[in-house]
């Protein structure tokens, strides 16, 4: 089964930056999309950004212009560059990967904590 390993979370001041990384244990060509979700205490998990292999990207409105998602095909990895961070971005961030139709899967990482505070 596919495994996702996440890193890059931590504590940052408002206006600062972090880069989250997620690497899959499967060849990139088995993956159709990779994305990032987040969940704050007392709130539901929400989509932050998604990247389609060979295609485009989508972002939730609250992060547009501040966050950038990208994929590295050689490493079967996805990154989330987070700039101009706000306290409302504080949450646990989870990586997600979905497989192509020939070998469908839907896998989640363990989560990484992002805290934005002065």
C-alpha cells in the first residue's frame, strides 16, 4: 500500500513562511493527484490545495496568493510553500494522494502541525 511521509511543520510568526513536504512510497506515474488538507481544533478538515499530475492546481480561497503547491515527479513528492502566514492558518496539515484509475487508491499522511503565533 502507498505510504506518505510528511515534514516541514513548526512554529512561525505571523507573516512568516514554511514549506511542507510530502513524499510517496510509489512511483509518481501511479498517482493522479496530490494535495494538502488542514484541520484546526473544533473544525472539520478542509481542502487547502490540490495538484493534478500533468494538469493544473486548485486552492481554497483563504490561501490564494499566499500558498503555492507543486509536484516533483522524480521524487514522487508534493510541496506546499506557505507565505504570509496568518494565525488562522494554524492547524494540522495532512497530505493526500489519489491513484490513477488502473490502480485506485486514496491515502493520507500522518499530519504535521503548523502553528502561527507571535
